[in-house]
């Protein structure tokens, strides 16, 4: 399975995605160098009692492994690193993985970058939103973007939302990621990698799939926005 994962989870350096909507194309015009989105997610884990403090995530005190992934704008994962402690901060995970010579982390070309949220550092190859400014899509439901910084953040959040939708499909397809079975931790990590690999195989095979249709960009954007009252923000960033 690990060999299969290495075959189907591979980097890409293009921002092209087939069958994108007009709105999505306009968003990519705002971020012409974007080749994907990077973010972490928490996957439920079962660990020994003496290790639970390191893996105990936010919320109900459950244990999690922290997974870092990159996906392109076709909802295909192009990089994955699993197994970090649940309490590890996203920026620390990225730093450790990016400079780990065995990770194979795909640094983007000099004129390209990944879209990241404010948990990461805005530096070459990684574009984050304006800090101390509204960012999450839910924040714009009741009041449209007004300043140029808010408009930038709103467009950034919409395009970066591709990785949130990808994680949504992944966890809906594989319930074990929400409630892990009692295996050794290395086996749990392998299960996560296998789920990502199967996800990619389905997506790359262009199989008609209900989950991918449900998480399609247009329905997700309209649901998150709560309407079209912000449509002008895609065009007005100066």
C-alpha cells in the first residue's frame, strides 16, 4: 500500500484544474502563482496512556495525530505527512517536515506558492491572509468585504477552501479517520496514508462519485457565503 501511495500522491507545479467554474477562474486570476493549498488536519488516534498528553488535541480531550497535506485545485492531494502529535502547532509541523530531507516536501518553484491560513508564516512559497482582518468564510455571511484587505482575504479563503473540501470528502468517505480502531500507532499512521491514497485514486480516475459532487466548489461556496452578496469582492482587489 505504501508503494501505491507513493504512486498516486505526487507533487504538481501547475494551477490548472479541469471543468472549473467562471468564479473559480476569476479567483485564480487574483492568485496566478498559486499551485495548491496547504493545511493540517487532526485524525483521531489511540495511543498509550503515557503518550496521551502529546497527542491530546483541542476540544473533548480525545487524542489525535496531526496530518499535514497539500492539495491542488482539482481536490487531489499532492503531498502528505502523517503521524505528528495532536498538540503540535501547524507552523511547527510545516517547518519540521519541510526541512526533513526524508520527507520529500515539494517546495514550489520561485514564481509559485501554496495558499495557507494565518497559522503559517507568510514567506516565499507560502501565501497567507492579512492578519487581524476577517478571513474565514463564515465571517462574511452577514457583512460583505469592505476594505481591500478584507476583499483579499475573502478571495484567498474561497480559493484555499479547496483543501477544506478535500478533507471533508476524505473524512466522510473513511469514518475510521474520525474514530480510529485499536491498532499500533505505526499501523494507524499507515491507515491514514492508505485512505489518502484511495481518495486520490478515485479522484484521478474520474469516477462519478457522489461525495465529490456534494463537495463541489460552487455548492460549497454558496453554502459558506450564505448568498451572492459578496460577488463583487472577487473583482475589486486593487
